[in-house]
C-alpha cells in the first residue's frame, strides 16, 4: 500500500523542524517563546507587560505562531511523528486547502479554549502570564477529524442518542479523560501539558470534519 502524498503535511513538518533546529540556541528559543508564544494575558488584556521585549508577534497571530514553537527536540519530534502518521490521510480526503484550514482553525480554537481555561482558573490550566507553545492543539484537531473519517468500527447509537451524535460524544469523553489523566501525571514526570488546548483542538476537529467534507465534495 502506497503511503498517501501530503504536500501541506510535509510542509508543516519541514517548517516545524527547521524552526526547532534554528531555536536550539537557548537565547534564541527564549526570545522566540516570549515574542510568539501564546500568553493568555495578551489575548484577553494587553501587551503592556511585554513593552520592553522588543519585537512581538501581534497578539491575534500568536495562536498560530505558538503552534510552530516547541519545548525541545523530543516535543517537536513527537508532534511531527503524529502529524505524519495521520495528517496525510486527512489531507488526502479533505484536499490541501481545506486540510490547512482545519489545521489553522484548530490552532485558534485550541488557543481560545486554553485562554478560557486560564481565565476561569480551570484545573491544570496555564497561568495567564505563562506561554503555551506547541503544535499539539492544531494536531489534536487533525486527530479529531481523523477518528471520524476513519472509524475502527461502525458507529452505533448510545441509548437514545443517535449514532451520528453518539460517536463524537463518546470520542470527546474519552479524549477529555485521557488528557485529564495526562495533566495529572505529567507534572510528576516533569512534563507540562496544555490539556485544554488538546481538548479544544480535538473538539474543533470533530465539529469541522463534516462541514469540511461536505464542502470538499459539494459538486460530487
């Protein structure tokens, strides 16, 4: 079986790896995170606290810029392997443009969820002044779409809930449970996980899958 082509997936992986390689210089990495990381305070208040930093990515672009910054080699490699494994399959179904829209849209919805969690002080949310970085929010959106497009078994009704609604609900509950568990054990392993970004991105992928698929094959 030939592995599907995925020009957008390949480009995203290449860009992320290139940026990670450039930012192996610690001082460059620190500056990049401050300049382009997702700080909830910048999106919901102002950038006054960052006035002395120098160049800052505009706040409304930080959900995207943060998705190209990672916390180390292991972080970027793990994310890019996951994107390669599933991204090309989703890109083949949706087409390159809609796939890119899914990726970017998921990154923004993941950021919105992380900011909401921070404002509401939900468990395991990031501090308002702490940066959230990494492509995992956007990739979670791709995962959400993937599990709907390629189910491992035929969806079934869940009690009175029809199958078409039961499947996303079950997947959401499972994903939330998994990420809450990771958020609980992560600090003990020295790992900081933006679980609300993961949850927001995944739910975005679930909700966007059907509209994007219908748009892709609207003339079929």
